[in-house]
């Protein structure tokens, strides 16, 4: 039967429920039940939401806020750092580990997927699947509607443009956009001094060394 190791090492396996170890089926149901509660919680029930994330995720840091609705397959493969914010409609297909670093910002309707299926239909007909982990390093901003595909790493401090489809690793300190997502340019000190094109950052938001 399929176990946790098989799901996380890139192996091809039968993803039908009846092929999974009983403990995995229990984890799958637990996640779905708890996220149902999360997505139906009231806006004022911040402690309820915090408790559910701590129950479901493998790791969750301080000051993590995920706007409902939030969808995950397993939850137990999610590793989330400190000061992370995700806007409405985040979907994680977390059949393998998803690692999200500190101070990551995620726009609405983003998809992070670790699961893939063979290209050949004869293999797909056997309900075969493989999973590759996804890593989003610290200080990354993922724009609205972006899709991160299995196995990719987004480097520290990078920006992924809205609607991008990330099929390969993105290096640190990059602005990357498109389908497939490609590096447009490097993040520079000018981006600190001008928060958008032609508009200077108010001095109160600059550190002393930038003035």
C-alpha cells in the first residue's frame, strides 16, 4: 500500500483511496473536516482559525493569516514560516511538502500544486500519480491567480506576477512574469526608493541608510 515516503519521494504510485495506507486516509479526512470548519468560521473567530491551522499543518509560524476560503488536500505537508499572509481562495495540492518561508505574501486565487500525472493516457488510466515538493523562500510576493507547478522553488525576495504559471525554479531577487513564467528583471535598490514606477517611497518608510 502507498505510504508517506512514496508520496514524498517522486515515485509513481496508485493514488486511488483504496491504495493508501489507512493512516493516510485518516489524515485526508481530518484535513477536509477541519478546513470545512475553518472556511465556515466567522471573521471574528481568529483564535478558532489559528487553532485549526496548528492542528492541520506540519508547521505554522507566528502571525500567519490565511483568508477563507482555503483549500488543501492534506494539510500535514504544509510548512509555513512567520508573518505569512495569503489572500482569498488559496488552493494547495499538498500531496508532497510545501514549504513557505517567512514574510511571504500570496495574492488571491493562487494555486500551489505538488501533484503530477503521467503524460501517456495508458498510465493515467491506472490512476498513477507522482509528487514533487514546492518551496517558496522568505520575502516572496506571489501575485493574484499565479500557479506554481510541482518541484519548483521561488528564490528569496522574488516577485511572481499576477496570472503567471511557474514551471521552473525562479532565482532570488527576481521579478518574473508570464506563462511560462520567466525572469523579467532583477530587484534593485531603485525598487526600495520608488515603490511603483515614477512614484517615490515616502521617507518615513525608508531606513536611514536609504535616505
